[in-house]
C-alpha cells in the first residue's frame, strides 16, 4: 500500500472496498461496482492487487493451519488468523476482517479442511 496520505488506497478506502469485494467469497463485480460508485475506477488496479493479496494471505493461513492439524476454529484460532493477516496488511480493520473470516470458513467447509 502506498505510504502517501493522499493516496486513494487509504486504510478507510481499502476496508470499504474489502467489505464490498468479499461476502462469502471474493466477487470482482462487487468490487468494480464499489469503485465505480465511489469514483475510484482509475485506481482499480492497485485496489484489486491489494485486496487479492489480502485474500491470498487469508487462504494461505487457513490451508497452513489445516495442514498443521489445527483442531478447531475457535476464538483463539480466529485471533491468530486476524493477527497473521493484519501483520501482512496493517490497514485491515476487525470489521473488514470478518469478511475474510467468512471466506476462510467457506474454504474450510467447501474444501473439507476440518478446522
């Protein structure tokens, strides 16, 4: 994420975009609609890159936890999940993270990961 304070990729705008982009799973059409509605279409590429990176971080954590034999998805697991994603994407809020949590739970169910 660019460091300039006048960058359109502020923590606030990235969190709002993540809330639009991910419900149960990422949907590029929702992100495009959000960016258009907020006059950010000229910045679509950096938003897409950052949000895809955040979802890849979430996927990587979930699959690594499953491979390591994580027994259950409880509050402690969820906190480790948040901390791991936030370490890589410090702009993410707890509210927006709930969307990545939902995506992770979908992966857990869909892929039979057993967390």
